[in-house]
C-alpha cells in the first residue's frame, strides 16, 4: 500500500512540475525528474542541499553536474515548486513547497545544526496582514529562529 502512495505522489509531483514547465515553454528533463523524485522520497522535515542531491544521484550510479543541479533547483524555486531555505551559515537547503495553509517554519541550533520544523498560524497571519497593508502579494512565508538546542546547552555545562 505504501508503495502505491509513493508512486501516486511521484506521479502527482511530476504532473505539477510538467504543467508548470509547459507554461514556461520548458520540459521535464531526466535530471529535473531525478531531483524532484529525491524530494518526494525525502522524509518530512528533512532538507536537501545541492551537495546532498549530487551525492544521492551519483551513489546510485547516475551522473549529474553541480551546475545542472543548481539550475534545476533555481528554476523549481522560481516556478513555486521548491522552497529555498538558509538553515546554516552560507548554505542553502531546499524542500518541496507547501501551500500557505500548511506553512511551517524552522528552529535551528547554531552549534550542532539540528533543525526542528514547527507550525504557527500566527506567523502566516501576521505575514498576510503585513503584505496587505503594504500592497504586496504574499508568495511565501519563512520564519527561521536560530538558537541553541537543549542537547548543546547541556553539553556546555
């Protein structure tokens, strides 16, 4: 049953990306499909960097360059399929974009890099209010809190 859900999810994501690409006069290439598949199969709460994608594709015998990965990721972010998040200093991570109704945010430990996702409707509500007041159109809302996790706090004692 789980395999059927994964296949359906992959098919849905491929259809969404193919549709968005077609609107832009682009196509769903093999590398774009491989990258999208990795994100669909990545457990909730995990984020992938370009390095993670390169490693996962090449260890499975595939070939893909970093420039191809970065172009595909930036294109998918521009199309609204992916979301770029900065969870560590000067390092970008990516995740499939969710609807504003299912918006989540990140709590990042500055010592060990641990990331916790959390939902808080107040953040999205405040973002909507601010965009309305300033005449903006809300496309995405990212709220990242940097701190020190409990484990790192205890190890410092």
